[in-house]
C-alpha cells in the first residue's frame, strides 16, 4: 500500500509528510487483537525526506540531499527515487 504519513508541523502550521510506498505491515495476533508490536517495511521517497529536512531543520536542498546520501549510502549526484525503510511499532495498552 502507499501511505502519506505526517511527521511534524512545519512553519505556518502546515503538516510535513513523507510517502511510504509498497508498505507491508505484519505482526502476531491473538484473541485480544495484535501482539506486542507491528512491523512495517517498504520504500520511503527521497524527495519527501529532502523536503522534511529543508522545512524542519533549515537545510538547503543540496545540503539535505548530501546529508541523506551520506547517511543512507547513495550518490547525491544520482539519487534513487526511494530507499528502503523498516520500522517496528510497539503496542501498549491504553
């Protein structure tokens, strides 16, 4: 599935979001619902990560791209459209 996830509010109170593509969620279930956690994996869009760094951390676009390239191991001169992500969401009683 494809999801747009708001990650924070930027200047002016507008949401900053990232797009997750080919997202797959999995987790154990029992008679009460899900177990302790839900795992997710898929692809996250580089353009959205760049926009988030620009809006939330004051980077310029090239600085954001260079930083992401260094952290995620791709060539900033030829960035991929997406990079893989994996996450675990802990479930706690409310």
